[in-house]
């Protein structure tokens, strides 16, 4: 798991998770290791790989 540095970024990757962008709603969707949607955000998630 990534660790917070307190400086606006994270150190290391968030493993077993990914994110994809929904261009229609202009949101980012985070997926867990089982492929289910976990969370939605208007900004990209920090430290989570993009699909």
C-alpha cells in the first residue's frame, strides 16, 4: 500500500487497484482487485495506476 508523505503526494504504488476515466461524466472510477467499482472522484486518484 502507498504511504502518505504529508506533502501532497504518496510514496509508492497502490497495489491491486486501477482507475479509469468516464469521459461522459468527466469522473475517475477506482476499481478494486476483484474488478468492482470502489469510489468515484472528479480528480484522478493519487498513486493508483490508470487502465
